[in-house]
C-alpha cells in the first residue's frame, strides 16, 4: 500500500506515514460515500427509467423458486423497485459502517498507532490528545512502565495532579515491575508531595513500601507507632510503663483517655501507675510533625490501699522554721490540718510545702485515691522555738514604725493621704527563705468604717533575727523575692 499523500510505500499494517506524517485510511470515507451514491444512482437508473430517462428493461434468470423481490420487479411493480433500492442502500450502509468500525478497532488495538499518534500530538504541543493516546497505550501494554511515566509527565503538564499521583502510585506499588522502575516511581511521587509540603502522604506511602533503599532514603518522613512494655490488663501492684518507638520522633501521651495528638504530655521518663484505673494513649510525631497511629492501653491497678503519705521532717523540737513536705503519689490528692483534727476532703488541700508555725503545733495529713479510698492519717508534732529575742508582735510593731519613718503612713501609723480607711498589718506565718534565714510574714489590709478588712495585695517580711524590713514579691510556686523596704 502507498501513502495517498507522498506515494511512499508503507509496510503492511502501517497506519501512519513516517515520511510525510499523513494518517492512512484503509478505505477513504469520502470514496466510500461517493461509491455508495454512484451505486444507488445506478440502481435508481436501472429500476426507474421513466424518472431518469434510461432503459427500463429488467432481465432476470428464470428459476423454479423466484423471490418475492424478483416477482415484484419482474411484474413491473413500482413498489417492488422502491423496495429493492431501499434494501440495496441499507446493505451498502451496513458495509460502510462495518468498514469504519473495523478501522477504529484496528487503530485502537494497535500499540504502534497509539504511540505514534501520541508523539505527533506532543510535537504539536497538543497535550490533551497526547494523554488520550498514551492512556490507550498503557491499557494495551500495561507491563511497559515507560508509557506510564510519560503519561504521568503530561498529566502534570495539564495540572491533573491527582491523575499523575494515581499512576505513579500504581507503578510504585506494582511488584511486577523491577525495583529500579519502582524506585523511579517513588522518587517522582515523593517529589510532588514535597513540592506541595504534603509530608503526611509520603509517610503513608512508606508504610506500604517494601524497598529498603527507599525506606532508608526517606526515613525522616517515616513515623512509627509507639510501643508499650506492658499490655493492657489488671495488675496487683504498682507498675512502671515504658513507651518507646523503633524509629525517630517524639512521644506524647495521656493517662486519662484524652487525645495525645492535641493534649498530650511529652514523654521523658517511665510512667509510675499506682492504685486506680488508667487509660494510657500515646502517639509519635516525626520531624515533620506527622502523627503516628494512636496506641491505647488500659490498666487497672488493684492494690490494697494501706500505705501512708510520707511527711518530712519527723516530729521534734526545732530552733528554726522549715517547710513541711509531703510525697503525694501520682493521681492522689492530699489534705491536712494544723490544729490536730483529722483531715478530710473539706480540709486544706496540700499543693505546696507548708511552713511550720512558731510554737508547738500538730499537723495531720491524709491522701485520697480517685475512687475516694482514704489512706492512713500521718501525724507530725513540731515545737518551733526560734533563738531570737524578736517576736511576731515585735515584727509587726517594727513594720508599722518603719512605714511611718518612710512617709508611707501618717504619724498615727493608721492612715495615708488620699486613702479612705485604716491600715492594719497582720502576722501570717514564719517562712524560711533559702540562703537568707527565717522571716515573719505580715499581710497588709485596709479596714473601712464598718470594720470590713480588704487585702491590698502587699506583703512584708521581717527578719526574725535582726528585724530588717522587706517587701515581698511573689514569683511562681513558692518563690518569694525580698526587697529592702
């Protein structure tokens, strides 16, 4: 067969001319239509000579069983002639459609044709057509990765990112391809994800990856789930729960069943779980803040509640004040009294160390578990007698006079210009300041005409041994900063 445009010989089955680029039709649609019209005309001329002024002689060979069509035509029936023409047209139409369908099927089943037409479209910068032909090429030869990669490139050029990702993912996970092909697919896929800062999808893809070199190269994007040293269950003693991760990343956890992704505490040391019920949840964040799967463990610590809180120091006589400290187990709450009565949940809650008061005092402490179970009550008796001649009353008097001397109060020691009310100073406690010694703490109030007292928020400290006056600034939990008055 020759090219209808340039006349070059074409190999059998070739549907595209390499010389001039002309697409070759097996049978020209135009030629078929002209031939059909000519044939119909010939039939009409033959069967309708009166209309076309042609010879009306119609000869048929006699046979024993003539068809109805022949009988009609031979009898000269005009209806028979019309019927004959219609049948002829229908037959020719079916033939033409069959030829066209054959051409279409032949083209769509020809890999070479799809590839050649795709290249022609690419040369003309017609990427939409190129994609259509390349999609057919992939279907015809699914084991050839080159067509997939080329199709992915033109998906990307057309901003069809999702289609590009789909075909690259399919190639990366296709174990029928060799590792070199799959690695290329992973690299192209991850480049798209990185350009879009979509690091979580890299992590997700790596979970399905079985190629060690890919896992190693992109290890910083991986996120591994946390692992617990103890399984969920009931334990009859205090347990130590350790949480680890086989990969890189920071672990965050909660012990109350809340979501560690949003409200977790960074894990830095093993968790000590004592009496009670715990739902521990943990998650790992990698370097790109991608969270892993949340792992949950439920623990029930069913321990007989017989322990007593640890209180320091021991009972005794002391010549200086100190802070009473209680070791409160995790998930427990401590309460105490200072008058010798048994503590309950209505008593003072222990939050920070308690300063021991001057004189002889009895302190009692108790802790409660989450379910309301109460521990033993621990009692401490302290007799604090400072080795000083300055009493708390002396400290308040010295403070009052010091404020008058500095013009803070008038000569009566009770008023200040522009302030309604009377100033009152009340002793609060003795408090030890590390590195400085013991101090009487005094709180400032203003009393109105009805006798109501209102704290001003100002605190003073008087050195228990030399009487020096200070103002007190509170900084954080139990942190006091003294400034000379």
